[in-house]
């Protein structure tokens, strides 16, 4: 057996202060490599920390203070490894740090690409499972587990007697001591021989009103027109869609109307609907189970008059629909899937007796909203992340609706969006949610403002109080703009800085609500030489007003995926916009030949978290620069 031995004593970096070592020398550690084995010996320091990383700097082994004198690892996958050994005295005084790079060139599988996954007839064959330990799982299209092996997988695994459809394979490889090697996930499709379909049937619209018509259809993967299943005018005997399992895409509208279906499992391969998806008057449907692969609805999702529909569980991958219309599903209790929709524009929820709350939306803008006759709906918190709303907004006859503060930031007459972008109608709700005035009076009375901030200064200390916003950014600089204090989001209600030398100090305060929508911003200057006491809001300098042009408002800021720039006072003028990062590099620009009345949307998907500066240069006017923070952790 070939061995390679490293002696680390000469490559150690000892601590410079000998007295701190308590006279312990750096141990003469040896490292031996033989095929797929690694042995570290002579760890004689009182306390050792040993870390071993693979070539991707993933930690594969660690001991922290409890290391034995000899460490042995076997069945390692081939590749490069980095070893870091730190030695300490009994009282954790540093002795030395020793590092080495070694190479394992054994024959174990270290790349999951060497595994082969094949379909032969109705069999799934997985070969090349050469690692000492494996976990192999196979799921059907609905992620029901149909086969698994753990520890004892054969080198070639065969799963027979599969039905036509899509299957998900998940393979994880490990060494003999269960160090992770790699993971591979793959989707495979089993297609059994059957009578060939006449694909011309799928070029137009398909209407199926009986079970016999469904069974007779030889469905192809793509239907160019509409697919209508059932008939609203009469009860249907349709209770199975087994012949539709091959359908992957419908470019028109899919309608499921007045059927006897208990689930939609046979539509498990359907991924894309080009226009609308209508599920209406189906007596036995309880959820969306079976639609696990549906990703996109081109226009509207309508769920109406399904008396036993409790939730939409099963629509796990659904992310796109412009309109959602939910009406008179009397048992509907939750719609968690709303929080997945990335392009939602209009939302209508009417006639639900069990629905008490809605999940928070992830879209920036809504262009139409109706909430009517929802007897248990209690609040509108799901709108807190929405920055912009227009069109008709109807909040009507929701008898339990006692908290509308989630909508208040869209009602307030602020300088960014104004108050005329949406037509609000409030009727027959509890008093606090029965008019825009009532909502604003209830929700905005106690909104923090920068006027609440108080600064008390003596000869050597500054205290900042009145910090009542949900989120705050507070920075304190000395006269040379060295930062002395900085908090982001988790600031205390009162901040004290003690033992300060005399001089000028600048205090920057930004207030935000719980969704990081800006409330106010101010800069306060304190001169400890003058022994300022109780500096009030009216005493603050006008630095902020000088550097911020009144014609440009940027919100939300901090931002997630997009922000809006209001330039309405520059209407019909031309403006050059440039976005630069904190290193002064330009990352985006836009020229607006003629400013309109609506805010300019700036898409931030392509940019990393951090601080940016938006430079605004109107023709014939002084320019302005706005600081923009992108932070998707919120």
C-alpha cells in the first residue's frame, strides 16, 4: 500500500509570545494518506481543533477541543482536501496553527454525473451506484414515494412495472463514514406503447360532457385550443380523467364544470394553461390535489361555486396568474398559494363563510381588488407589502372585518402616489373599516414621525429618544464623518453615547414601518462645545432639504425586487437616470424623454443586496442623488 507522510512541525506558525504558551511546543503532527484513507497522528497539544475541508471548502470533518491523539478517516472520495489544525494550552491560550493540503486518489465515485438513469419499457434502471453508502428515492408525479433504498442499495437498481407518467429520482452518495459526496435529482418520463393518437384532434377546441367522451379521447401532450370538461347546464357523470394523463399544455382555456370528480390527479402532467383556468360547480372537489405540476395560468384563475372546496393544497408549483377570482366556495378556509403568485394584477374574493385571513402578497402593485361578503375575514394584513394600488377597490359587507390597517398606507394622501390612483368603495363593514376616513383615523393616528425624536446633549454625552418606529436606521458620525454608532432595524428605544470629546456630531435617523416602507428621514447636528440640551425638531439644520430635491421621491426604500420613482412635478420634461453602486460603478441607466404622471418603476431583480445611489438629472434643473438600499432579507 502506497503511503504519503507529511510532517507539519516545520510548517507551523507559532504564537509570537512564548509566555502565553505555558511552555508547550507546537506538536509534530504527522499526516498519512494511503489510497482512500487519511490518518492524522500525534495531536499532543492539551486542546486541539481539527477541521478538514474538501476541494469546494465544504466541511467534511471537525473536532473542537475533544480531539483524540489520532484521527483516522477511511473511504474518502477522491480529490483535494485542506487540513487546518489549531493547538491550545489547557486554558485555551493559542500555541500554533498548522495547515496542509493533501490529495486522495482512490477509486470511489466523487461525481454523481457518473450515475446513469435510464428508462427501458416500464422499468427504471439506475446504475453506477458505487459509493459505500447511498440513499435512493423515487417518487411519482405527485411526489408520493414509490421506492427507496437506504444503506444497502445495489450497484444497479431496477424498479419494474411502472405506469406511464413522470417520476422524480433523488440520489445521495456518501462515504463509509457518511461523509456527503454528492446529490443528483432528475425527472424521468415513462411512455408505454399505446395506440397512436390522431394529433389533429388536439389542434382545435375539445369539449367533453360525458364520461364516455372522456374515455374515448386519445389525448396528445399539447392542445392548441380550449379544453372543456363537463357542462354547467346539467349534471355530468364524469368522475375520472384517466385518459387525459398525457396532457402537458393547453394553449387556450381549461374549464372543469359541474363534474363528479373527487380529485384532479389525472391532470398531474399539466404544466401550462395559456388563458383561463375555471373550476366551477364541482360538488366533490376538496382541494387542488393532482395539479402539482401546474406552473402558469396565462390570464385568470376562477374558482366558483365548489361547495366542498377547503383549500388549494396541491398547487405547489403555481406561480403565475394575472387575475384570481374566488366566489362562493362555502368551505374554503385558506388560500396559502396566493403568496406564490408573482404577477398578480387583480384579486376578487367574494362569498366565503370560513375564510378568516389571507396570506401576504408578494407583488408590488395591484390594479383592482374586491373583498365582498366574506363573513369571517378579520383583517387586511395581506396588503401590507403592496406599494401601489389603482383601479376599483371594493371592500363591502365583510361583517367581521375589524382591522383594515394593512390597507392604510395605500389610502394616505402622501407625496409619492397621491390619493387618486384608486377608486375606493367601503360599505357595510364594521365602523373602523367602513370609510377611508375611518381607516386613516384608526390606523395612522399613532404613526411615528421624525418630530417624535428628542436629542439631549451634555458636555460629554448624547442621548437619542423617541425612536418609536417599527424599523429604523440610525447612524452617528463625528465632525470628520467617522462613524461612531450604527444600528439597522433592531435599534433600542433610547440610545446613549457616553464619554464623547467636544466637537460636532451628526445624527442620521430613518424611520420605516414594519414592511420597510419609509416614514421619514432627518439629520440632526449637535455641537457639544455649546452644551446643547434638549434639541427639538425645529432646531435641526436644513442639510437634508438642501441635498434632497423635492421633485423626486423614491419608494419603497429599502426595496426588494423593485422600487418606484415619482417625478410628477417634472411632468413633460426630460430626465436622465443613472444608478451606481457604492464603488461608483454605473449598473443601470434610463433616459426619459417625457415624464408622465405615474411613477417610474425600476426593476431591481438583476442587482445584489447593498447600497446604491440613483442620480437624477433633469434638463435645465439642479440634479439630485437618492440613496437606495436593496435588501431581500426583509
